[in-house]
C-alpha cells in the first residue's frame, strides 16, 4: 500500500524553526523525485521545494529560498523540510508529493501555524 506519512507540523513562532518529515512506504522511493507543496486558505497550492531522485539537486520557491532546506534519505525512504526563520506567510497546509512521470502520490497534508 502506497503511503506518504507526514509529521512535524504544528505551531511555530515567527522567526522560529520547524522540521517536517515525510516517510514513504509501498513504492520504489528512490525512483521518485519528491516535492513539498503548501496551500494557504484562499490561495492555490504552490510548490515550495523539490529534490531529485538521488538528492543531488534541489530547487526552492523564491519565497522560501535561503530559509528552507529540503533533503532526503533513500535508505530510510524519508524526506525532510527544514524550515528556518519562519514567517507568518509560511502558515499553510503542507503536502509532500512523490513524482515519477505520470505516477504521483500525495501525503495527507499537515498544518503549519505561525503565531506568537
């Protein structure tokens, strides 16, 4: 059974840090590139970060560049999103996604709330 199980969401203060995780089961994880998306209320879902299958290259949305870092461990079948210097505009539901051509899987989404 294919699953992407997210963890590490929750409440963070502005300027604080949060480490998100997305654990994969049921598919060949190392054959999939991985993405993190987010969706804030009233806004479209946007791509936040992406990492290649080997983990040797990443891209970031301009809004998070320099603050967020995405990484993966293919042996553990997990990806992380390290969120530093979190801003109020980072509040959203965050989703991880696995992509291999037309094959795509989504995590369940977890809320990140930014509040002092």
